[in-house]
C-alpha cells in the first residue's frame, strides 16, 4: 500500500520498504540519505527525536545518517507502536514500522493533552523510611580476579520522596526527586535513567495520569534515592519518568537540561527547606543508567558534557541490553564506573566491576541466572556513590 503522509511519500526507497523487504537498516548499511532524513524528521515530528534536529550540532547523528541516536529513536517508536512484541523492536525501518509511522503522520488523531503550565508535588513530602536490601559496598572488588561473594545490606535511612506532576506546553511529565531530610545546600544533583518502558509493554496512553502499570517505573525513585542517602550524599537524586515518546528526547529535561535541573532544585528546596531565600544554582552533576537507559544517558551527556558540571557517570549492566551505546567506556573527565556481568575489550581496571552469576550465590536472595542478576544490578548504586 502506498505511503500517504507528505513527509514519507515520494521517496523510492521508502515506498519499496513499505511493500516488503529489504528493510532500511542502520549503519554500517549504506542507505538513501533522503530516506533517512525523512525518517528522522518523522521521528522529530512525533517527539522521538529532539526539536534541535537540523538546527544545532548536538543532535548526535548527522542528518541523513542512520546512526545510533536515530536507531535508538526508531526502537523507542517501535516499542510504543508494538507494545509487548519484542520481535518488532529491531531498529530497522521496514513494512510494519513504516505503516505505523505513516498512519501517525497522516492522521495523528485528537491530541488534547493537559492544559495550563504547572508543577504539582503529589507526595506528602515528609521523611520516611523505605527499607531496601542492596549490595554491601564492602563486598565489591575492582579486581575481577579477587571478586568474592556479594552480600546484601538493608538500608534504613529516612529520606524525602517527592513526585512532581509537570504540565508544560500542553504535555505531561513526571519527575521523582529524593533528598536527605537535612539537606541545606541545593547545588548538587544526580540523574538516573530507567530502561525503556516499552520493554515492559507500558502504554503511553496511560502515562499522563500514571495509570495502568506505570507504577512499576516509579519504583526507581525510592530504590535509587535510598542508596544515595545511605552513601551520605548531600544531593538531590532525580528520576525522570519518561514515556516511550519522550525516551530519546529526554522529556522535561530535553531542551536545556541544566536550566530544567535548576528549576527542579528550586521546587525541591521549597519542600525540604522552605525558608531558604536563596535560588539554587547547580554546581555538581552526576548521572547513571540501568540497562537500555544508557541510550538517554548518552544523549544527556551530549547536552551537559560541555557545562563543566559533570562529576560522575555510572552504567549498570547496559551490556545486557541491545542499546547502541552499551559499549560506552568513559565520559570525558567525569569519574566513570561500569558494572557488568562479563568483561569485554575496552574496559579499564579500577573503573569496571565484573559481577557474574557466581558472585551472587551469597546474596539475599541468592541469584541463579543472568536475568536475575540483571534485575538487581541497580542495587550497586550504593557502591558507586560510596567508592
């Protein structure tokens, strides 16, 4: 069936792919630059690539080049378009993906969305304890030849959990923030990027009002925040809860991450220390990700890397994912740590921590499969922030 949308129709390669194989593939495949450009602008129009596409140099892929950023955006679209069908999340643009893209571009349907700009804090904002069993930092070795059995420790430190429901420009965003109750200086932030919600089959139609199974993503705030507080960090840990459509444009943080983080720090200050007359100004920034979260982390680093504020970057088991950024081995001058189940070329002793299944038999509960280990890799944030 011929393509209908003005953006996609008329290109011979796209028309051919819309009928059947071969699909349009990422590099190193050689593809028609005009076809790739049209795909990129389609993804931009639908919110899967940043608004800066074609106007600045910070996009990540050149226009007309099917590189890793475009590949990740295609996968994010596929996860939203084919929820619960992993076989469709291949990053290639073929008949099925083009049909979905074309339909969205031709008839996007009613898009009322939320109205009026606002930031609403939806929690009670009082200190609470969420007990979490995480990896005892003293049982982790930077030398894989000496890594013994890992043990768990229970965190029982109070912290303040805030959940911001943000409406901006007719769009809804959710941001979690965790801070120690005695925080008085609001100049340090750490941003954690969760895996793509499409892997769990979450539907963007449920996102705005946090319905369906979106609560499974909201677990990351207290889980990661408790470890930040236990490590003694005087910082605010943020978890941007991103829909499938927001995943590769960073959602609320996308246009100007530093400015948005300063805005969020002020909102946190209002709850944690409301009598402070000062306006927060970010001075120290950290970032981390779990699994496929390395993809938005990479885009985030591209936007904040030149700020001079980035101090630390942690990657938890991205090698277990199919992200095009899973081989990331550094982040400029920032303190970089990579946690994985297997050693690969390019890893550096001292900032790579290899923790295969046989290290987790002494953990509580004992872990027996690579999948089980992968699910518990975020338990290592306590170590990353403590060492």
